[in-house]
C-alpha cells in the first residue's frame, strides 16, 4: 500500500470515530434514516430563524502530503476533546436503595404540604373575595344609589324607608322598647294628674294657653307638622314619604284645609265633624264650628303612619287680606304645641314672616331643635347660588329666634329631579334631613317629658303671677269698694306699675323669658274676674299639702328622676325583657322551711 492510500484510510477511520462519539449515551446506527437523526440526538436541532447563525465559509479542500497529515491530526484532537466532554456529561452513579426510599418519602411529604398550602390559599382567596363582595354590597347600599333600586321605587338616590327605619326586622326589640315606653308614659300621666292639673285648674291656665294637655296627648303617637307658604314643595314631600295617597272619589283636599294622615287597614277619608270626635283633637272645637269644614283626615295602610301622625297645614298666606272663618294662626299654634317635629318648607327668594309664622316661632320658644327648615332651591343651577340661598334664609329668620344656635336647615330639591351640578349636594341634604327626622321621632318619651316639664313651669309661673295680682289688689283695694273695679283694671293693664313681675321673679328664681307677656293678661282678666280667684295659701291642707309645693317637686325632682331611670333602663330592656320595667328590684329573702316534728 502506497503512502497516499494509507493517509486516505487513516482519514476515513478518524471520521468514523467522530460519528460514533457524537452523543455520549447514544451509539450510531447505520440503519437510522436521516429523518430521525434529530430525534435520536445524532445531530443538533435547528435553531429558530432569528437565532440561526450564518454558516461559516467552507474550508478549502485538503492538499496532498503535509496538508493531509495536518487534517488527520486535527481530527484526532477533536475526537479527544469530544471524549473529555462526554466524560463530563456522564450521569452520577445511582444512589443506594435506602437513600432512594428516604428521598421518595421526603418528596411525597413535600408534595402533600404544597397541596395543603394551595388549598388554604384558595380558601383564603374565596373568603377575601366574599368579604370584598359584602363590602361592596354595603358600600352600594350606603352610597348615593348606584343600584337601580337604591331609591326604593322613587327617583331619589336613597331609600326613605331605610333612613326612617321602617324596614326593621327586629320586631322583638321594638316590642320591648314599647313596653318600657308605655310604663314610663303611665308614670308621666300620674305626675300630670296629681301634681300639675290641680294648680292648672285652680288658676284656669288652659284659658291663657288656649290648649289642654292630658292623657290623650301623652299617649298619642308622635305628631309631625308639615307647613309651608303657598306652593313651596309640600305636595312633593308628602308623596315621597307616603307614596301615592288614595283619596275616595268625590273628596278633594283644598289649600285651606288641615289634613291629618293616620294609619288604618284600608284607605278612608274622614270629614271634620268625624275628626273632632277623636279625643286627641276634640279640644279644637274651641276655635269655632267653621273649623270643621276645613279639617279632614286621611287614613292609609302605610308603615310610617303606624308610628307617627302627619298633619298638613293650609298654605300660609302671610300679610294677606283674605279673611278666613277661623283663627288660622291660633290653630297653627295649637298643633305646634303638640308636635314632635315641625317641617317648614320655604323658598329663599320669597320669605314672608307674618302673623302665622310669628305664632309658630313663639310657640317653639326653647324648642327650636324641633324645627326642620327645608329650603326648596331646586331651581338653583350652581352650588354658589344654593349657598347664597341658605345665607339669605338664615338672615331672614334670625330676628325671630332669640337663641344662640339656628334651627336645622337643609337645601333640598323635592319639586325637581336631582340632576346637574347641585344634585350631589341636594341628595346629601335630603338624606340628612330624613336621618334627623328619625332621631326626633325615636325620642318619643323624652319629647313628651320635655313638654310636660315646660308646661309645669308655665303653670307654676302663671299661678304665682295670678296670686300676686290678687295679693296686690287685696292690699290696694278700698274698704268700701267704691273704686275696686277701676283698681282691678289698673293692676291688670299696668303690672309693672305695681312691681308684680319683679316680685314673682324673686319668688321663683325663674327667668324673665319664661313669664307670659303682660299683654296676654289684659285679655285673660277680661274673661276671668280677678276677684274670682283664691290665693295659693287657701289651697293648702294638712293632709293634701299645697298645690304649689307639689308642682315644684315635680319640676325639681320627680320629672328628672323619671327621665334618668328611663334612660338607664332602655339599653338593658332591649337585650333582656325582664329589665323592661321602671320598678326597683328589691331583694326579698326566701322564707325558711319549718322543720317537721
């Protein structure tokens, strides 16, 4: 064999060795088709088009002689490098069986822990999602009404029934509260009958106040008075509170009528003569028979009317020359004296404070917190205009309230839908109005007790004034009685001349603002002869005591103690029915059993 043939054979052998050691694990199979070379790992997989490297330029063909020797040497060196790489890629020797078993147990334990952690994580996610859903639901209910039924069937972004707590499901708690309230009202009625009424009748206070206060007023439902000047939004507020009222065919409600809304199982309309038979309103007969034709009652099966009585007054036509058949201002004053809340709807650009509103404000003295003023400003197009309207109303009412704090005022838009720049402001104000209204109505017993307390103070002051008028007359009258009538008129018309009011203030430590106006006694003594009254001392007895002492004890001790006891028992009553009483629980020792002989 010549030298050329030996070099060729050596080069062929080197190529075969290179092919056998392409992959450390796989052996070259001569019968493997080219299509399966990549799957068998005989050749490298093709790279993506973006990663394919440009092929190198082909090497020039080997030359004869020394070039062939160099090629063979390079081939052998490459083969040795591949062997070293294959040695590095060889897998580690298999571990022993004991170690394999231990690792399998640990691996299985880790898998179980991972699955448990995943389950806990999924439960936490479900709970978090549930809390988020509940939070979103509460937020939507308390929000401005993004839901379709936020207004409970109205065009408002709030639900009137929810804000007035008409949808409460806890009837047992309300029943317990009613038990305690009725017992407290019974105690209050006893104080009125035993300690206030005797002095009230003795000095005819009902003639001065033009009203009576007794058991019907004490146990009556809370009364809400709705009044307004001519066409200011009252017709829009009542449908929002009561829904669409059903009036019997042929019955019409005029703007000059007092309309009383009360509860019944079926809708019904009552005329004035039927209303005056009710013991709650029978004292209205003193204002004349003409009032009966301007008095109506509408009974409706509405949940709000189960708890309150609504009274819609006639349109207030201040400074009008219209002569009505009955004293409108005095009738307003009668309702205000019994109301738990007064809703006054006004328009800021047209505020008329005349005889009727003056009488209302006078009756509300020291009870301005019961007045809720709704400023109907729905026609205002900007927030700045609405704020100006509020300032204007506060300025208009300021001269009529001798208090440091203004009454509750709200900017509302009951006549028009809530839209535009002021819609959010009006919605918040209307919502706050309903919340405050509920707070007033929920304090039914406290309102009644406050009314009794103020009436007791007024009755006591009236009795002391009349007693001082009488004592002054007795001291100044002539022995022969020739000028007694002139003296009586002089004392009644000019009490300051005789220092009557100053003497009463020193005797009672009362405030001058709590005493009636001297002008009222001019009219009082025209219908009630001064000499027909008896002195306070003449009403005292050894067994019964003095009426003036009884009413003073009611003012200073009995009424405050009753309020304190009711306030302390109310939260206990809600949780425990045995606490729904004002009786003091005294310890009664158990009787010892007798020993048998």
